[in-house]
C-alpha cells in the first residue's frame, strides 16, 4: 500500500533517467495520467470518512454493553486503521494539495521531507498492526467455535496486541534505512535556496527489495492465506453446528409422546378407583405440557444463541473476506517487485499503485457500515450512544435562569419581569402576572 505512494512521487523522473531501457506499457501510463488527478480527492474523502467511522467504532465497541475480548480486537483494528488513515491523509494533503501538481519539482524544507517519510512509516506500521490483529481475530474466532467452553481472556488479547505492535516495529525497520533526505536544486531555479527531497540510500537497494518482499509475502499474502484458511474452518464449523442443531430439534420433538398414548398405557396397568383414570390423564397432560414448554424454551434459547453466534461469525467472515480481496492482489504485485526489480516497480506497480491504495483505504473505512448491517447489538449500542449525546448537547443548549435575563425586549419573559421591577420602584407590591408564575 504505502510503498507505491512514496515511489510514485519520483516515478516519472526516475524512469526517464535510470530505467529508459525498461519495457513500458502505454495503457498503464494512460490510466495513471487520467487517474492521478482525482486520486487525491478520493483518498482524502475516504480517509476523512474512515477516520471518523473507525473512531466511532472504537467508541461504540468500548461501551459497557459491548465489552468482550472479540470486540476488544475489533477496537484495536479500528484504532490502527484510524492511525493509518490519519498518516495517509496528512501525507496526501502535503504532497497533492500543498505542493501539487508536481511534488518532486516543488521547494521543500528538510523538516517537510522528514514529515513525509515519518508519515509513510506510520502508515506502514498502523497497517501492519491492523493486519496482524485481523489474522488473530479470525484465529480466535475459529478457536472459540471449535472449543465453545474455552473463552479468550483479556490478558491473551493484551499479549496479542503487544506482539502485533512489536512485530510492526520490527517489520518497518528496513524502511528506516532504505531512504535518505538529500539536498537538490531548488524547483524555482533559485540556487541560493536549499531544497530537499528523498531517495533510496546508496548501498541499500537490497533493503528496499527486502522491504517489498516482507510487505508482499508476509504482510499481504501470508495474512491472506491464514485468514482464508481460518475462514474456511469457521464456515465448516458453522455448517456442522447448524446440522447438529437441526438434529437435536428433530430428536426433541420425537422424544415427547402425545398425551393420549401416555394415558392409554397407564390404563393397561390395572383397575383403578372411580376418577383415577381422569386424574391420571389430567396429570399426564399437565406434565407433558410442562415438558413441552420447557423443551420449547430450551430450543428458543439454543436457537437465539446460535443465531447470535452465526451473525457474529458472518460479520467476521465478511471482514476477513473483504481483507483478502483487497490485500492479496497488492501482495502478489509487491512480491513481483521484489523479484523482478525496479523496472517492474516503475512500469507496472507505480501506475496502478494509487488505485490499490484506494481499495485498501476503502476496505478499512467500511467496517462501521458492516457492523451496523450485521450486528443488532452494535446498532442498539450506537443508537443509545447517539441518544445520550444528543440529550447532553440539548441540556447544554437549554437556557438557564441567567440567560433568561438577557431575553430580547419584545419577549414575554422580559415584559413580565419589567412590570415587576416597575411596581417595586413605584412602591406598589409586586403582584405576579400571567407568565411570571
């Protein structure tokens, strides 16, 4: 995701100077030329929307009624995606709005270029954290379905989160040594001004290739493989659980005999006193009815639990499937860049890199819509949060006693208070008037 965005800024100039012998693809260059002017606006809109919705996700998922280990993982994903989008937004604003349309030809300060590089590392780190936690989320969900009595604890979630952050830091280390800030000629042609830009550090080309390999093979392809594997196991477990539930329902219905059969069997036991048969039949009917009610209640509870479990699992499956669809193609291209070198980078990856970035950003920003569509509990908690927020805002906006003293001259409240004050000044008792009670 992020390697394309930082390589794009010097793509044309680098390709012309150093890789003029590479096979070029005119249709990709045409696509890049037509898409690049609108990419900044699309990515900015998605980042603003995604940051707001992910922060809202984190707020809703940390409500008292929503707290659970699974939701804690979803909260971490939301926060990591928010960090990724904030970093992308800041870099996008600087490179495509402040210094547009040609960032590599504009005049940059040294601090501004360090800001661009740091923003890029923040984007990479946040995305790696979100990816690792998404893999662990699917793994934990699969484990819960296979071991219903073994629940995930908050301590295990905390350890997972710390491991994800540590792994993110380790995997971004090659990026810290791949680029360096260098002095270049001023874009405006004024040689007295010092201008700065970034480039691949001499002797670290292998680090850049390793960066693409790590990001493509481990972060993208390996994560997509494991998520697809766990998703397949989850779907298989759901199908078996559904079949087991239907079998239990069928056996439960067959295990309850009709009242007439029970009474007929009891009548064969021998002669009874007058009224014993009717009483026995009534007792049997009552007992059977109670048993039916109890069985029905158990089936309802089991069915509600299974439906809730299925909704949660379907939601998680949708999350991970959308991840695979958007991440796997970029993982393949990153791996090919590491294998085939800079020609493939500048002639294939860079022209479509912005579009791939946009798909990843779009996937990270739609979780709120997915949660609202799939989770009734999330919708209820969100509605409750919005109602409380609106109530607090209205209470703050409601006028107080001090504010009513500043009503306009034509208002009823001001006129009534003015009458009372005038009576006091004239020595007459201040009688309450209409509207002053």
